[in-house]
């Protein structure tokens, strides 16, 4: 994607670089900020990271490989990941820095509005699956992934989910919250050492969560790729372990999101809000209706 | 002591402590944060009761929605160095009285109600059941409150738009923070 090698001195081909980076971040000095609200300043990274880890708990990695299988799985993930934005807002405000504040405001406006699209896109599929339990949703895709079963509306929902979840995780082209050319680093400008690493880590965990929700809900989770009545082909596919399927699909979605980031230029804040409120949300609402109609008429596969 | 008793005491203590902190702190954003902790602990109680739907709704609506809006408006209006002056003793006494009377009233009501213990397993509340009872017109149905709330929300939205539109001709009312 990027046509560059990256750090390659630590271990063979640099595979231990991340571990070295982790140690570096752990040992770095935590710079206390004068005139900052130190309680909120220290609390904010923890809220962000706790929200991310709580969402991971509900994700089915393979059959039975599930920390908690709530019967409202989808709603739980939406609810918990909504908490992350509070950490971002607190971080921006308590840093007592204008760049941070503006970054936090942008991030707040962006996450609050794109959450709607994420939720509605997931609801489209929940209508089809008839359940919010993630394990049931995966099980319902045994004979075909929802993106194929639900054809047109499911595909629209998938595209909307990709766009809005990229925005929700503050990744490019929607990374105005930390637009380095305007805001140095946005809401985490003042953070250093491991506290900064928490924000950084939470962003990548969020990307992983979003990708795995996309994989679970639209692409069949850990279910192998099955085509109708091709018995032989299906059996060959069954030999690939479910965990590999799951990881493969998740990395495919992450690849798509990286692709976005390096392809499109960054949006302006008004363009960003216009995209959500004037295009994605109406399309999404109509799409939910279409999906309900199709399910009622039995026009899906 | 059973583990769920310990969890209950933990959540209850968190709710009490953070509720008191919410009203006694002099920094407005800290108050909002303590309020967030109160709401999250309440949803923890719901999770303990195995009523996951309500817990998730509590998290999305209150923690994810209302607290975010409160924090957002604080971010727009107040500065970090701003502290509230402490309210006078008259106000303190009367608000304490109001709080104590409210607490006594609810405690008396709760003690008055005879809770019948049951050995039945907790009922699984699934999406289908919730959806059906929200839209049912039977004895246990919630269609009337559901519709009343939707009318209320519509009215609130219309009102918000009207208020937002008011300043439209005079363009210089509010500088847009995000575009600076």
C-alpha cells in the first residue's frame, strides 16, 4: 500500500519493533501540565481504553470463543463504543489548550453524528437476522453471508457502515480531530508517554473492533464461505479453521479502511457533517425500510 | 458473602459517592464526569439483574447521549479556570432538606411494597418480546407511552430547529468554533 519498508532493525525484518516501541512508551516521562485539570486529564485515556476493551468482550472470534454472548450483542457494542467519545472530549478540554479543545469538539460532533449511521446500518442487518445476539447472527449466515443474502440493501448498509465507522474511529479521511497540519495532534497534543499510547492504542483497537463487527455482521464472522449446493466446494472451505476465516475477513476490512485513508484527502468539518446528515442518514433510513419490505415479502435468499 | 452481593455493594457505594460528588464539586466538567460514573454504575446494576437490554439502553442514551451533550455544551461555553462560587448556607440547607425528604419518601414506598421472592430462573428478555410489547395495545402493551414520547420528541426537535433558525438573518451571532 505504502511502498516503503518501515523500521527493520529490531529482530528479523523488524517484527519486534512494536515490542520495542511499547517499552519506549512505558519508560517515557509523563509530563504534567500546568493549569490543566489534572484529575480529568489523567482520567481521559482510561475512559477511552476501557470503552474499547469492553467492546472486544462481545465479539465472537470463533464458535464458542466468546467472552460474553449477550442477547443484545449489537446494541451492547454500540452502547459501549459510544463511551469512548467522552474520554476524547474530556482530554481535549482538560488539556487547557486551544488545539486540543478544537480537536475534541470536532471529534465529538463527528462521532455523535456518525454513530447514528453505524447503528442504522447494523439495524438493517438485525432486521434480516431477527436477533441482536452476535452468535445467532453468525449462525444465520451458515448458508450464505448476509451481504449476499440481503443483496442490494445489505450491500448499501455495508458501504454506509464502512464509511461511517471509519469516521467514528477518527481515521482518515475523517481524521479532522487530529489534523496534524492544522491542530498539531488534536485532542492528545498534551499527552506523553503511556497516556498518549493509550489514545493511540484505543484508536487501533477501535479500528479492529469496527472491522470485526463488519466481518461478523456482514461477512459471516467465522463462518466459512459456502455456495448454495456445491457440496465439495463447501467441504474444502470447511477445512480452513474458523479462526483463520475470522481473522482473514477482519484484516480484509482493515485493509479497506487503510485504503480509504491513503486514497482520499481529508474532509472539512462542514463537508463531513453534510455528508452524514444530508446523504448517509436519509439513504440509511430509506434502506432500513427497503430491507424491512424485502424481509416481509421474503425476497432475500 | 456472595459475589453478587459484593458487586451490589460496590455499585451502590459508587452511585452514592459519585452522586454526592456531582452536586458538591465546584468544577462543572468534573460534575458531568461524576454524573457519568453514576449512570454507568446504574447500568451495572441492571446488568447484575440480567436485564441487559435496559442496561445497554442506559449506556447508549444516558452515558453515550445525554452526558456527551452536556459535556459538549460545557466545552462550548465554559473555560477551564472557571470555578463556581459555593452556594450560600440557606440554599444548602433547603436542598439538603429536599433531598432527605425525597429519599425518605422513596424508602418508605419501597419498604411498603411486599416483594415476593421467587425461585424461578431469570426470564430471558429478547428483542422480539420487547418490540412486541412496545407496539401492543393489550393490557401489558406500551403503545400509548411510546407514541406520547414520540410526539414529545417531535415537539422538542421542532422547538430546537425554531430556536436555531432565529438568528439566521443576523449572521454574526455565534462564531463557529470548528472553523477557526
